[in-house]
C-alpha cells in the first residue's frame, strides 16, 4: 500500500519558520480519529517500545479495523512519523517562541548551543520513535518536521555572520545530532552525555570561528 504523503508545513505565529502540523483542512471528526489512533500508538510505545508496535496492535488498541490505520498513516513508518510530529510540535515551539537561550532573545551562539543540547535530550527521550520514523532513508530527509530545524539553524548561522556554504554547514550540525549516531556514540562507544555536549559546543565554535 502506498504511504501517505508527508505532512504539510503550516506557518504559525509571526515567525517565518514552518511547523509540523496535522493534515491541512482535516475535518473535525477525522482529526479526532487521528488523535485517537495516535494516543493508542503512543501508549503502546510506552508499554512495549516502538520496535514492537504494529499496525494491527494499534488498530486493536483503538478498537478500529486494521484498514483504518493503514488508510490514515500508509504504513508503519508513516505511523511513527505521525507520532514524531506530536513530540516535535512542543519541541519546535520551545526554540521558536520559548524563553532564551533556546528561544528568541539570546545571541546566535548561545541559541545554537542550547538547540543542540535540547535536541540531544529530545533524541534520548524519544529514541525508539525517532529510529522507527527515520528507518526509511528516502523519507527521513524530506519530512516537514526536519525542515523546521534546518531553517532555524541556517537562520542562526546567517545571523552570526558565518561565511561559506551555510546550507552544508547546517547539515553538518544536524548530522552530529542524528539520533542513530547519538545512540551509537552513547551505547556502543560509551561516550558520556557531558562529552557529547562538549563536542557540540566545540563544533559550533569551530563553525562560528569563535574557538580560542
């Protein structure tokens, strides 16, 4: 069955950054059904882990037919992406509209450092869902939820007056925060959170040209 199209971006507030949101123009009853399915899926993830959640299990938990879940999310990756959207919205609001240094009002370097530290905490907390949502290489880089931090980081780099290819430098920063890499460094390489956060600050300073 073909996967559902990526969730569209919706501009929120007065800022210029888009945010991952629900399906545009979704009927109220469809939105309620979507929330019901996602709540069932989120509870299953909390109970058994994202790797054990199936479309059939979500259908049973929500007391709907399996076909309903497939029609709504396309496939398991689509379901995980939708779950990730829920978590991303609160995360995005924090760096777009929250207090500094993560939110507006702090210098770009401080905001970049705070963003990376927050993303590493977010990745650790939602690791199972992130890994499941990003398991499809052809979809992980084009989902709207990823467009938001791309625009955010690029904007901060430009605000800081960074020279060079800002787009590629942005991808380099996001590459460091990749959930699979972070998992590998923490669990396989046994690197501490303090070391990973220090490495993020060092990378930011090198890109900004502020190292001593």
